[in-house]
C-alpha cells in the first residue's frame, strides 16, 4: 500500500497515453448504425464528408482497439495532461464513511473541463485536411470555450452558436471564447436560414441546444471552407476522452487499490465514457468487473426515463439519426444550472451499455447536487461545475451505503470540471433560491410523439 495519507497521484508526462482506447473492439454486441435523417438509410462516409474530416469519420466507424494519438495532439495535451487523481480524505472524514473515495480532476485544462481532450484532436485533424474554419454550438459555454482554445492551437477560425439563454446569462464564457479568437453569436441567430425561421416565429425565444446544433450544421454544410465539430455523443468524441480512464488506471495502481464503483455525470455521455470505457473494456476481455454508475439530472433523465430508439440529434432534423436513450428531439429540459447536462439524448455507445445492463444510471434532483457540491468544496477545496455535482451526489449516496454496511468500498469518480464561471448558480443556491421541479410524464410523452418512424 502507498502512504495512507497520500492525497495526489501524479503521473510523469512520459506516461501520457500514446493511443486512445476504442471500446468497439471489445463490445460483445453489434452497434446500431447512424441513419441519414432524410432517407432513413444507413449513413455512408459521403453523407458525413461535408461535416467532418475523413480521419474523424474513420474513427467513428473503427473497430481497432488502439488508435494512435498524433504527436502534435500529445504535445497540446502536455499543457495540462496527465491530470491528477486525488484521494478525497477530507470528504471521507466528513461523511464518516469507511469507503475510499478518489477523483480524477479534469478541471486543470485551459478551458476548465474535460472537453479540450476532444477539441484538440478535432481541430488538429481538420487543420491537417485543409479546413480553415469550424462551426459549432455551445450550451453552457464549456464546449465553445474548448473549441475556441483548440482552434487557436492549430490556426483555425471558430464560429460558435451559443444558446441565447446562456449567451445572456454567461457573458464571461463568451468573453473567454472571444479572447481565444472565436466569433460568438446568440442562437437562434440571423446568420442561418434555420435561425432566421425560428426567430421569425418566436423572436423572444431563449433557444436550445437542438436549435444551435441545427444552425452550426447548416453553416458547415453550406460552406466549402468550414466543417462542424460536436463536443459529445459521437463515437470519435468518446474515443478521444479515453485518455482520462487510461491515466486513472495507472494512478489507481500507484495508489495500490482496485475500484469497486466508478461514477461519472452524463449529458451526452463523453466524460463518463472516457473515464469508464477503459475499465469496462478490460472487464469485457475477462478482467475485473466494476459497478459503473451514470449520474444524470432529474430534469433531463434520458437514461432513466427515456426510451431506447432511433431519434434525431437536433431540432431541425439535419444531424444524423442514432439509436440512443432519448426523451425526444422536441424535449426542452427545464433551465437547470448544469447546462452541459440539458440534452434530450445520450451517446449511442453509452445507451447500448445501459440497455444491456453493463452500466447503471441514477437521476438526481438539482438541490441535492448543489448540497453535495458545496459539502465537497468545503471539504476538498475544489469548486465543481454544476455538472460534476451530479457525480459527487451519486458518490455520496454510495459512500453512505458503504457506511451503513461497514464496507471499505473503493469509489472513483470523474471530477469533469471546475465551477469558476458558474458562480451565479452557487449564489442562487446559497440564497436558498434553487428549486426542484417535478418532470411531468406528459411532457416526455409529448416529445416522444415526434420520434422518427423506424
Ligand atoms: C459538457 C460538460 C458535461 C456534459 O457532457 P458529457 O459529454 O456528458 O461529458 C459535463 N461536465 C462538464 C464540466 C461539461 O463541460
């Protein structure tokens, strides 16, 4: 056993992963192919070529277990990777639990979250194939910030369609994106046909992620110099995030423990997948089985209350249809503070694992997530993003179970980002103004009425 008081487990730069781990190689079941939203036929590379560079299309459908990380991408990763793993000694003490709690901390990236892990390679492959400009959407502002940063690394112009509600509520995210050199507009915007049509019918709309995706896809599809970049959900995005789990495996060896439970929060599923897939893959290959828990908000409960079906990824039905746990592409989640978790669907790979029972999911109400996030901040000092508070709340539930059972359960979670630009949400919580709203089944049923007929 390592020093029992050891708190940080830090890897040398030489331990930065040399390849991404592709779980497709180890899945015991076939995947369901993405479909063309107009024809309903399986997508070919030609359908995706206007939107993505060939290297990423190749990764999207690859079944190779290890995909080499290009050296320029590893060099950019060196700015903040390997990221630290911490033992949460003070949280354990506060809870009085015999459980051992560890967290991998992705808030050390320049953008403050895990998202640069995929923004960097996406910018790199686009630049390598001669693309000059990237279009994307951002909800909470984390993805837009990450792509703006990555664009600056590889000399690409970046246009960000930021959901109107977040554009108005989070000026600091916009300023950070602009400082990296990106152009930011509120979505719906007058810059696209789709944006103009939404504004015409509802000039005061606060927008949604689904609408912003439609605008960014239209931008990329209608300009030769521009491609689209997505921050979650797709296979290649989950793949890039596996640097998180691979490093964690090495760090848990340093700590001389084996995990019993892994926890991550899920919006589109990318930080959860990147953290857990290397462990799940090892179990598929005959290794140790681990309980894996996805923590989602009760306001957007795709894994716990959605159905598993083909659905559209965006509001205007321009993005590919994928088989996933979904609340329906017309579903508009309530405006909770964890903006990164307000998506109607879930990554197809994460959905498949949930459907097969490989992973579990819990939905957690907003107030509980902030209660636990504030406890965590007071014990550990690192202020979590509201998204990360969902993982923390699920960890605390398990740590208290371990206490009741007197078990030394090893619980490891992904602390996916810091909350320094989410302080308005904490202000609301501290003022006692956070509400838990019940999500009416009728609202889910209405949105599911819009599913494509498969
Ligand atoms: C975007 C984001 C999420 C949600 O996205 P996933 O793809 O589910 O990881 C969670 N946490 C933070 C900090 C984010 O920025």
